[in-house]
């Protein structure tokens, strides 16, 4: 009995495959969808449900899992770099009116450390700038600053440098910042800097 039912089911599937487009043209979209859902239900009772297609015509379990696997693979290849202009340390001694506009004109990402000239080993700001991108460092108080610049790939967050350091670090500066405040206005200094990798240490 089951074999006979299976035979009729197989004949129906073959006929639908051959004549389905013609029948779909004769039926409206709603009638076509209802008819197909009823046939999927009837066939699933004979042969078991198709795991690739749910009874309502949506994605079945296999199709859903395959899509999830593809999605997890794409997530694994997502960009893991910090966002452009990301602060790698909490800002220190911010709140001033000074600004540094920095342009990275290279094919490598860079890390820019802002230090006071007299204490170069203690960065006040550490900013990540992606290749061919700009960043603005706000809130610099009146003082004399220098920039330590590193280019490379694969950020090492513990050392605030790169695992692959493809060029020498170098210093830029000094930059003297001051600000004027009155009852009518507040104004600070602003500098623009363009960065490129250098073959050896340079002091500006």
C-alpha cells in the first residue's frame, strides 16, 4: 500500500515538475501558494518532510543551517582592526581647546601617541588611524606636544604598537598650543599634520 502511494506521489511530483509553470500561469499567486503548501504537506506525510524546505514554503532546517555556516564564515573574516580615530587609551589631561588634524597618507594603518615634550614616555592620547583616513584629536590643553608615529599591521593592544612593524617609528613636532578665553569668545590652536612612513627615525 505504501509503495503504491509512493508511486502516485512520485508520478505527481514528476508531472508537477513538467507542467508546473503552465499550471502556475493559470492560478493566481495566492491559489498557487495554497495549492503547493497542501501538496508539500501531503507528500511529507508519505515520504517524510523535506529538511531543506519547510511546510510553509520557507527555509527548512538544512537550508537555514547552511546559511548560518556561511554567515559564521563571513564573520570570521570581518575586519578586526579598531575603528578609525579610535582612542586606544582613556584620554588624559583633556578639556582644552587645541586640535590636531592628522591625515594618514599611506597604505598602512598607524598609531599616533600624543606626549608632552618634557615627558615623552607618558602618552596623553593614543589614536588609531587607518590607511588613507583622517582623525581629529580634540581637547588639547595649552602645552608643547610631540607625536610618536608607528606604522604596521596587526595591532598589539598591550604595547600600543604593531605585531608587524613594517617601518621605523618616528617623532613629529613640537607643537605649541595656547588658548585665548574672554567673555565673548574662546579660541585654541589648531595644527594639521600629514603622515607617511619613513625609512629611519626623524625628528621635526
